C-alpha cells in the first residue's frame, strides 16, 4: 500500500509498505478523512522525538473498518469509526495507575506516527479495536469527527488538568486548534474571564467564538505585562499552555496567581531545559502547580467527546479552514501545516465520503 512518511529528520515522501497484520484483538481501518497535526511537524522537521525512518505519518483519522481479529466483538467490517490519536495497551500497569497515555512507557500510548506507522496510508492497523475505536454517528461530519481524535481531546485535557473552578480566570497561551479547544473546555468547565494569547486574525475570531473575552497579542510585547495590566496586577488563576516556545513556561509561572495551576499541552520540540523563574515560583513555595499531559485516547474518551459534539455542546466546524479532496493531497495538507499561512487553523483531507 501507499503511505506518506517521515523518511528521516527533515525528510518526507511517499513510500510503499505492507500494513501490519491484525492480531486477534486488532482491526485494519481504511481512512475516510485525515488531518495533519502540528505534532507531525515537530516530529519530522524538529526531530523532536528522535529519528524515524520510513515511518508513515499522521494520527488524526476517521475511517471504515475493513478487517477485525477473531476476538473483536464490538466492531465489524463496514463500521465507520473515530480513531483516537492515543491507542493504549489497556493491559498495562500504567493503565491501572490511571495514566493510559503512558501504557508500557512514557508517551507510549501514542503509537501512530511515533512508534508505529500512522494513518496517512491506504490502510492502518489499530491495536485492541474494542477498547480503542468508537462508532461515528451519522450526524457528525467527517471534518468535525476528525477534530475529535486529537484537537478536542487535547485542548479539553489542558482545561481538565488546569482544575478550573466556577469563575476561575484562565489565560490560554497559543490559540491554534488545540488552544481554541482549551478555551472551549475552560468555558464548559465554568471559567469566569478567559484571556486568549495569540495573533493570527482567523484564530482570534475563533477564540472569541469559543469563549475568549480578551485577546493578548504576543507580537505587541511582553505577554506577562499585558496580562498583569488586564488583571490590575493580580494575574490569573489558571494558565493553559497550547503554544509558544522555550520561554513560555516561565511566562506562565509569572502570570499565574499563588495557588494557581499551569497546565501544559504544548509539545515542546526544542531545547533541553524549560526554565522556571525562582522568584515568581515563590522560591519554590508559591503553591503554583505545573502539570503537563498527553491527550487521553481510547474508546470511552472518544464516545464521551462524540456525545458532546452530537448534542451540540461544542461546534468543531470552526477549526477546519481548509478541506482537500483526495488521498494524494495529504502531502499538501502536511506542508500547509508546516507553513501555517495566516488563514489556516486546520486542514482536513477527505479521502472518501
Ligand atoms: P498551532 O501551531 O496551530 O498553534 C500554536 C499557536 O501558538 C500558533 O497560533 C502560534 O502563532 C502561537 N504562538 C507561537 N508563539 C507564541 C508565543 N510566544 N505566545 C503565544 N502564542 C504563540 O498548533 P496546534 O495544532 O494548536 O497545537 C498546539 C501544540 O499542541 C503543538 O505544540 C502541538 O504539537 C501540541 N499538541 C499536543 C498534544 C498533546 O497530547 N499534548 C496533542 C496535539 C498537539
Ligand atoms: Zn497530534
């Protein structure tokens, strides 16, 4: 089969490869729609998780089941499914500890385009189909469904880890698709004032749609100062990091109040150390909690998020700004994600309606 792959750091291209055979609990899925992720860009063009050779990219897909193993009970060929970016080994100690994202090793629940071939292929393999697939309801478009697999679960996880309380003030740094979903998640969790930090007009407009009350443009100067000015020097109760660079953690620690939470879902692709400012962290005694998390995956998470879309708690359509028709456009969509033109939030490639 054909797939679009990372050939090595900074190198991508089409390759021919066999797909992994389905074991007795697994499924083979043919993608109907896929989307490139900023994480694919970190992985390929920054070499952020090390070198990979001829590894098919992509971890955001909805598809149709073409084959299931003998022990798969809940899915059959022909089922249309949402495939989470994170497909853990559910029989692992980390799952018992409550962190399925790290089943059998740190970040190892993230398999597609990390430890195994991803979804930018004519077919792809899903481990433990009964635990990792979710049925796609007819009411949800392919474009929105593919946003559930990673953008929605990640952005919402940023809000979950931020432990937002009714009325908490929240700053969301980075308002690409993930940050936009963090804004939506913060609003659903009862945030009071929400401040989005970003610059591209298309993202600013979407941030307001999802619930941002104020926008701080990081191109207009120091974001800590801007947020302190907006909050009369008090800072915010919660910060969600969904973008930015090596300096962003320090900024987040500075702008969060004592007792606050800094919740990171950004994939830090460069640098060895993320500095934390000693004084702003109360010399280590400010009760400022720093947490970072990989998005939850698996079937139950997908089913719960699918319900939120199906029952109109959140409208994912605003995330998708570019739609391509045809498998061969995966390459163009990935490069678009790399170049990030001003009018882009997320591209989706429709392979088959
Ligand atoms: P994106 O590039 O569309 O959005 C990030 C935004 O941050 C951009 O709009 C950019 O302009 C902005 N930005 C850059 N520098 C900034 C600064 N100094 N201050 C504020 N904003 C700044 O990316 P995305 O698709 O929304 O993803 C966001 C991050 O989340 C990426 O690093 C991605 O790899 C990561 N991610 C993590 C997970 C996870 O499970 N934790 C899952 C998916 C994506
Ligand atoms: Zn991703």
